[in-house]
């Protein structure tokens, strides 16, 4: 853990535990084969997350998914993809260590998010996500529930983002 | 802040997620080595710099990551349309009645 | 309670006194007062001095258009703001206010001598006065201009307040909380739209707050207002007071600044002072109303001379009598109604002088019934009084001839020159205006955004018309949103719409050359200045504006623009639309830097990226330097060491035994796919086909122009997988460039790119003992020179961590770079420190890294190259895959200028005096005795003291440098000329034996 959980101003900011994460890139023709090997569906609708076999895949771009699984699942994911590589060429690159995972949740979470995200958050429903920018910092955000967001941020940007989040938490706690 | 429609995401999103990437429809020659100096200069340096409808590239860099093309009016700063990389230049005159690449007053 | 407050009247809370200070004296106001209304309630009209002439000034308006009553306001240390409009700032406890432009005191001001030197400060005085002699420019004129310039005093302490920001996405934004705006918001909300309604003052209601006699929907106006606001709230409308729409940007984005806590006695912990809202609305309704124009006559700026509507507002909204004996001068019916309200409240209204010959009979009879003398066809000649108006002179006008004037004693003069629709935000959208010749106003015409204008903003007068128009605008917006509108406008009673005319400066029988008839109060621009500007050749209103500074003050001419235009048109003998209209630009009213910067300050000003090893460096006394967004350990001084000593020690330790360096910031890109090698061949200059898995190569990346863009060591992990490293600063740029080619030029290639910069922490271990330090920690790999030669890569385990191990060197010594999962970077570092203890392993920073690489002649892209350096110029021709059919930049390298002789080439430089260190960037000449300007043949790119060599070394780009080996060149510096000899760039171990250990 790199920071302590804190609740104030109607939001809780906490760090989420590590998980096995991969950047998966594959074209239309080979997508089904890779999806089959991984045991989940791979949608080509940007922003939509699918799950299966204890794994999740968030579509970030037309040929790009961020794949996540339990921490011990990395070797199995790598092996599953390697098994179909020759027939269905793709790119699987482990990025488990690249990001810090932050959860912001609570009744005031939309106000917190609206201090940094220029997107219309009402268009991102539970189970959906997107790569975007939070106050100048590139992030992948996922709406887990109506009042709960997950922010995946590159490790070195995390202190800056957290500095912002904790500052706004104090602002929200002021009630003004 | 502009709103830009990403043809890959199918969403109209804030400009902060995008990066401008220069004039569109300037293809890299198939065999650069066979290019004359004059041809290479044309490819490398010459840009249209229109006052009016400009075809240009953008990248949804903080989103889906794709490069795409747009037609934007350089006077009003309004996007007329965006389309995927590799697709042909749309007929702006048919879309909007504005002549592409024609200077104001020459219409 | 003061004699000017009417007990029980207005919307202030008469049972809650609020104490504040003005110029050190404590005054009592009421909760709900502005500073201006509270001072007026205390009989204080003199609130400041003017900018140029230091003339006494008082509040002329009751709103955000105020040009005169600008105060310094203070809450505590650092919480000072100049130019706060007294007409907008609410009183609160702990509020200190001070008047401005006074010297030494508000009532006695020696700067008012400028007023007597009026002629000297006429239009264009800057351009005429400060011309000659030249010697006066920086000694006399500049200090004078600097002392005189600026309004108020800039704060000198850091602002301790917080400022906030938020994005909001809605269906309908309504700007302006008058009845038109409220009706538009109700129309939207009743149809189910998500609505935000904003108003810049402390309360919704707009002009209705100043006209309590109006009835709406059969109710008293204020009761209707309360009910409407209640309904808006119940419908979920976000109603925001104290919120100014400062700018209208592309695609219906409107910037709002909300004054969150300036009105509060005590600010809760963590609360922001202001919040910037970035509103993206599908539809916008602008219901900003209209601004009353002053009349232009001699002495129209004296304290006590104010807009008629302002007096009405002070009376009805704040319960304040602005004086005891008023004279009204007007061209519009609205001032008559103001006069009636004042008279009915017990203020003596001596007379109404109206420039119009024919006035509505009902108005005349009502005035007479109230004992007010009616003076039609009358002009104002002048006012008298030093710090407050004491009398006004009026005179009849007949067929353009001004008759004999008479003096009417009074303590306030209420003026009205009609109303200007407030179209500032509409103008921000580049919306076009059209001139309404009958009403003599500009009205909105061609729209560029999804916007409607409602009410007085488009020239409609009266409450009935405003309510109707609010519904119309609301319905249009609702329809565009695809919803169905049901709202209807309520009926109105006691409406007082009225009409009027627009005039230029009022006719006078006085000497027009001496008249101080102000057009722009804040910038002290008079009618005479504008006429002078026209006489001196200004034709466009844009030129008149800049020559006179009319409309260029912080109020952007809210009061002055139309009067200025009417006078300029008259002087030019043209109709106003032929003279033009100046452009309004954001912000609508002055905006704090705090609101614009909001969260982006202090630690949050800029991202500071830190590596996993940064904490160790900090704990061990590293000095840091910024490298692009990263902070990197620069050097690790021991007790008493300066930078030079620390770097010399770190260099020596690394060359002698072993050094350890955090290289985590290097960019890393994983290139994967069946076409990975083809992609590498096309992008990097080098040939990659024959690079075997497990081997690495120095890669060079060019632009299509043939110039060096980036470099780095690239390892082939398997047939289809490369680990590319880039420079620290180039990581994002290189990935973007690669994606560009891949997506748009070579979409057929089956290869994908992933940034792994932050997946890995990278530690470099260099020095003759590097292997001895590393070997005990490595599992699953033989790292002997035979099994793992220079330029190898392998996956293995280091210190129990999964690792990608490179054998490479950026120091010229035996070197390894170990990549481990980022979170374990410090674990690896500490394991290496422990393992290296017996070899006195030495942590080094970026400065030592620079020195060691320079001793070897390794370039730093961006330091030794500047975007115009080819591989040939940098001595890197060997890195070009000349047999390849193509790579990015290959054709570019054949451009005539790139193959011409005389290009600047990268060479070494050794100064004649080995102790003299050249300055990086210093220019180089071949002949130090040539006349100036000398011909410069190049410059120093890198320069260091080399502990290894016991002397200084440098690299430089010099014209034809490769053919000038051993030549002497000269580097002229301010105090001396340094001589140096051109050498090769490799100063240490030229055979490259050390890396092969």
C-alpha cells in the first residue's frame, strides 16, 4: 500500500490491492480465438467491460483491452494467450506494476470526480470505463457502481492525483 | 474547449482528450528513395494553411488512442465532421454548402 | 441607525447589523448590504479617486458595471484584493476596505494636480508626451508611467485562500436571475430538463428586487419571486447566486465564477474562496438584462451623481436613501419612475430635467402631483461641489440653442441616458449584432451557438414582456432538447415599461474645451478626448478606443462604450453602425487569478513524477534536478561536499570499482507481433533483421527530415518481441510517433506497441566490479563475459525478483541494467547496495552519469543535438542500415542541405588551460581578432570537469569540425577569450576495452 484509506466529505479514498493486468491488442479476425483462450468475451465497444473465467476485459480502443485477473492468474493468462499466438497473432504485455489503483466512493463521489474529469460522467454507467484525463493526469477510470469509481493511474503520477483527491476531500468536507 | 467526435469511440468528447496532429491526407510516398528533391520537399514541408475548411488529423490520445481525420473550419473553429483514418475525404460542399479550401469571399 | 436608512424597507435584515471598516473607520451595515449600500446608508458617497486625474468619485451604479467605487478589500494576511467593486461585495464581519488612488488621503489628494493639468493628459497623451528627449525614456518617463499605471495596489503576500473548480454537464444554463431568466429556467425545469440558473448578485430576482410594486400572477412581485424560486428548487434546478458567467466558449461551454465565501463572516476549514464552474450546456439562455447609460455632461462624475436605477435599487432593495434632495436628469421614462419611488419614500425630488420635448402626460401629471418640478427640453450644463455634488445647473434647449441656465441645489443627481442590452456573453460567441435604428441600440442577430437571448437583452422593456420572452426562450431551448414545454407566462400588474431616446454628450452653453464631461469614468476619458481623437484622424471605433483608452478599463466599457460610439459617430458625421462596435472579450467582469488557477498551484502546480527509488535517494541526502516531468537524483553529496566534489567522487568510484544509478525514468516500449522486426526496420535507422533474440543494439530514431529525434538501447526478447528504451524526455513523443506511422502509414503491419516505462524499475550498475556485485543476486542465468557478453539481454531472477537484465554501458565501464517490477525497485536497489558494500558501491546521480558518458563521447539527444543534427553530424553514420530499402529519415538524409559540406559536426574540445571549463551554449569563432559581429562557427553542447582525466572536457558542434582536428578555436566570453583545441569526442578508453571485462 502506498497510502492510507481516508473518509471525509462524503467520499472514501482508498488503494485497491494488486492484480494481474495486461494490455491486450488483437485485431477483429483473431479476437474470437484470443477471447476463447481467455474464457471471456471481448467486446469491440469502447468503454464496455466484460468478464468471464474470473477475468475482466475493459475495451479501451478498437483493438485494445486491459485485461485483469487475480494476482496469481498472470502465468495462466500468459500461457493461454501464448497457446493461440501462432494461429491468432496478438500482443499481450504485462502491466500489473504500471499503475496504482485508487477507489473513490461515497455519496459525494460525482462532485469529486467532476473536479478533474471533463467528460460527462453520467454517460459512463456502472460497469463501464474509459481512458481519459483527470486534472491533466492520464487515467483509466471505471465506474464500479453508481457511487463508486476506480482510477488506474500510472505509478509516478499517483502522488499528484492523490494530492488533488485529498485536497478536494477537504473542500467537500467544508460543505461549501 | 472544443468537443470532438471520435469516430472510433462513437462519442463526442472534450478536447482535453485529443491532440492535434497536422494536416490530413498527406500520404508518405510508397518509395521515398525514388522521390525527387522537389517531390520530397512537397511531402515534407508544404501544407495548405487554408482559411476555411481544413482537413486535419487528430489523435484521441487520452482515449482510444486512434488517429483520425477531421474537417474543421479555421475561421469559426467549428468541426464539420470527423472520420476514420484511411477513409476518403468527405464532400464538404455536399455536407454543408461550404467550399473546401476556398478563401473567404472567393466562393 | 443612520438617517439615510429607511427602517423596515428593502431586502436587508434590519435586525442583523454587520460591522466593517472603510479607510480605518468602522461602519455599520445590515446583513444583505453591499459595501456601497452600507456606506451610502451612512451618508458616505466619496469612495475613491479616479485613475488619471484623481478626481473624487462615488458609486455611480448598484451593480457589477460600477466603474468608480473600487476598493481594496481584506480579510486577513495575504487575503487582500484590489479593485473590488463596492457595489457587489457584500458586507461581512472581518471585512476591511480601503479606498484607492489617493495620495495621501481620500479627502485631500495631491495627485489631483493632474486634474488641473487636464490639457496635458488629453487623448493620446502617452504618444505625444513621452517622445523626447531620448535620454528621458528610462530615467524619467518610464518611472513616471510605472508609478501612475495600475489601478489599486497588487497584493504582496501569497494568497492563502483555496480556489476550486468543477465541470458540470447540463441541458440548460440560464444566465441572469431576473424575471426573464427565472421564467426560462421554470420553462426548462417543468419540461424535465436539467437546469442551472445563475446570477452574479447575492439574490435572484434582478430588477424585480428594485421594483417591489410590480405584481405578477396576481401576487406581489416579491411573493411571486419566492414562489418561483421554491418551485425551481423543488424541480431540482441548481440555483446559483454570487455566480458570474465570465465567458462563453466553444460548443456551449460557459465559465462561471462562484464567490463561495467572500460574504461569510467566518470561512469553514477547507472551504474555497471561489469556484470556477466549467459548464457544458446543451442549450443556453442569456437573460442578462440591460445596463443603464450615464448622461455625458460637465461634472457628471461628482460624488452624488449616479444612475437613476441605482438610486432606485438602493432605495427598494437596500432601504437606503441616496440623499435628501435629488434632481433627475434623463432621456428615458425609467428615471421618472425612479423619481416617483424616491419621492414617495420621502426624499425631496426638486426637479426632473428631460432632454425630450414631449413626455408622456401621465408621467408629467404624476410628477406634479408629487411636487416635482418638470423641465422638458432641458439639458444639464454642469454640477458643483468639491467632494459631493451641491447643485446642478440646467438650461432649456430650443432648436439646438441652449438658453439661460439656472442652478438647482441638491445633494444627488440621478441620471439616465437610456438602456444598453447586455450582450457581452453573446459577443464572446462571435454572435453578430445588428443596429436597431429606431431604438438606437445593438441587438443580437446571427447566432453561432445553441443560445437564446431573452428579455431586456434583446431590447424588450417591462416585466410583462420579459416574462413572456423568458417563456419563449425556454420553450425554444426545451424543443431543441426534444422535450415538451408547458409553461406559460403569468400576467403582470403595475408594469412600467417606458420608452426613451439615446443622445450623445448633452448640449451646453459652456466652453466645450473646458468641459469635464466623462464618458469612461474608470479611465477618465471625456467627450472632448473622443472628439479630439476623431480630429486627429481616428476613424474606426477600434482606433478611437485605443487612442483614448475609452472602454479599456476593467469594466470593459459597460457604461462607456455606447456613449463613446454616439459621440464618435457624431464627430464623424456617420451613423453608429458605420463607425462600428468594439468587441467584448472574456471575462465579463474582472476575475481573480485564483479562480482561473484553482487547484493548479503549490504542490499541485505541476506533476512531479518520482521513481520507486526516489524515496531512498531522498533519505540518503540526494540533491534532485527536474528532467522533463520527473525529479531525478542529481548527485549524492556527503557531509561538507559541494556538487563538484560529490560528482568527482562519484565518477572516480564508478571508474575504479562500481557505481549504482537509478535509470527508471528511461522510456520503455514493448513492440510485439509477427511484424515487430519489420516495424523496427522501418522506424529505427539500424538493421534489426539479424539481431538475434537475447541480443541488444543501440538504436537511432530520425524524423523524416533526417534529423536525430531519439536514441536508446533496444533488446530483442524473442522473435516477435522487442524491448525498446527511449530517452527520459522522449518516451511519450516516441510512442506517439510510432503509433502515428503504425496506424496511418503501415496499418497492414501486425505489430502493437505498449508503454512499459512504469512497469519496470531500472537500476544501472557500472564499473569494473559490477559483475561481482550482481552475480550473487542472479538466479537462472550465467552472467559471465563468455555466456552473457556486452549488449545481451535475458530474463532471469535478480534478488528474488523477476527481472529483465541488460548488459550495456552508458559509462564506458562494464555495465548492467536490471529491470524489475516497479514496486520492487527499492528492494532491488537495497539488495545491490548490500551486495556492493564490500566494493564500496557508490550511488551516483544524473550529473555523474553525464560526465561519464561525455568522457566516452556518448551523446545526449536534446543536449548534443538540437533538432538539426544528422547521424553524420553526430558521428553516428555507423548506426545507419544503409542496405535497408527505407527507414524514417532515410530519404531526408539525402536532401541537398544535409549532404552539403560545412555542416556543423560534433567534436571534442580541450581548453588550453585544463582548469577552465567552457560554458554550455558558448559560441565559437575561428579568429578572435575579427571585427564584431564575429562569424560564429558553432557552440559548446556539453562541458564538464573530468576527475578521471584531471581536466575539463567539452563537446561542441562546429562547422566542418571533422576536418579541423587539432585546430585551435576561440570562445569569446564577457571577461576573456578562451582558446581550445578540437579533438575527437572519445576522451576515455578509446579502444572500448573496459566494457568487455
